[in-house]
C-alpha cells in the first residue's frame, strides 16, 4: 500500500489564491539555457554562474558594479534629442524617442556620472543598448564631450563603456559628426595628460568602434563581446568567403592587437582600481 493517499482529487486552489512568479525574478542564460535567479545575478555581477557567460546589462548595473557603494553624481542628465531632419520611416523619429523614454526611463542611449572607484575619483560614461540599440546620436556625442570637459576641468580620469549598434540613422550626418567631435575631445584629454579607459562590451560596432571606443589609453573588453565595424553577416556577404572561427569576438580582437586585455566583470573593479592607483 502506498504511503501517501490523496483525499481529494484535482487542484483545489482558487484562481484568486494562486501565486505568480514576479516578472524579472528569473532569467535564462542565452548560452547554457539554465535558469538564473535575479538575486544570484546581482551577486555574481550579472555573469552566469554555470558557464561564465556575461549577460548584457545597462548603465544602472555598471554603475552599481563600479562606483563605490553605488554612490555617484549624474552629469548632464536632462539633455534630450531633437529631430533636426523631421525624420520619418515606418513612424516618426519623435514617436520612437517617446517610446524609448517610456520603455527605458532614460533620456538617451548614454548616462554619465562621477564618483569614486576603489577610492579614486573618476568620471564614467556608459551606453544603454535598450535605447534605440545604443545608437550614437547628437546627445550621445554631446554628453561624452561634456564629460571629457568635466574630467579636464577637475583633472580626474575618464572611462567610457561602449555598447552600441553604431550611428543613429534618424540623425544622419548629425550622428556621423559625433565621431569627429568625440575624437577631438579625447585628443584634448590626452594633451592634458588625463587617463582615458575604454571598455568595449557586447556589442560594440559601427561608428562607435571607428571612433572613441578604440582610442583609449587602455582598451579593455569583457569575454565573448562582439566587437567590429560592420556585422559578420554583412562582411561575409561582401567578401563571399567564410569568416574565421570566433571572428569579431573580443578574444579574436585581442589576438590581433586591438585590445590590451580582457577582464571578467567580477574582477573588473579590482583591476581598474589597481590601474588607477598605479597611474595616479
């Protein structure tokens, strides 16, 4: 005879009493497909504890990881994009911006803040991929330029965290001009002998890679990040040849001399802290 006998048949919990799992409590690793609890993700710096895959995160999470006690002062937070070309494709550019404001709670694809990293003063500008694919528009260029000016004025290091699909097509030439603008500002930063750290995350592509992302005094990346100008599919279709294994991953880029080193997100703060203390 079985040790357990069901007295009543079926599930008797009413619909009103059923408990739902809160949204965002669980996530699935895109690499190994194993479930990840939110608390474990935060504790593990948003790196899968099973396969070490680095999940895509935004400025909020990077600031939590890098700034001491998550204490920082946000800079130039209220700048928003205009619509200089009155651009319309399937919908108006202004409508896309309004949707992105509501969806992300951000004013554009970048946030900038100043605080302390391992006790050292620093300015960090970080891109957000969720805002129109982290595309580089006029506001992104302006915030980077102003952040660099702030670093020069206060004589503190500048760090740029890139995560972008490239230039913002809705702003056309205005977007492309940001490549020259940010590069010129970085030249002034270099002239003032103030360190510039560039962190390339997944993905860093297009005009961002072709400008400020590759101009760091040190260029670093996270494991497995996509780094390139055009996407692998576009390149393959253009040259009509199969691409090397691991093409455009951070490991491939490091091997070919475009990165200084790759650092696990869980060790990043300690590594950056050591570098800042060494050069101070």
